[in-house]
C-alpha cells in the first residue's frame, strides 16, 4: 500500500494514479539497490521514502518531461 504522504502532495487524481503505478513498479528495485549500497534496511527504506517524496513534489514537472518526444 502506498503511503498517504505521497498522495497528499499530488494535485490531480490522474497524477495520483500515475504516481501509484510508478511507486508499485519501482519501489522494490529502488529498495534493493539502496540496500546493496547501504547494507542497512532502515537506511535503504529512508532512501526510498526520500526519493519518492522528491518525485511526488516534482511530479508535474517530471510528467511533462516524460511526455516529450
């Protein structure tokens, strides 16, 4: 389940749905990558949380760049 803190930052329902898809797809891989570097599950989880909060805070801008071709 996605933490509500991320969804509270997003403005539109469409952004919330897109963000949730990204979160569900990449959360585990990001955690494993962070854990392989940090060797501490709590620190790795902090990295995941910080990363997704940054993505949520900048989601509108990130979405615009992702659509460009």
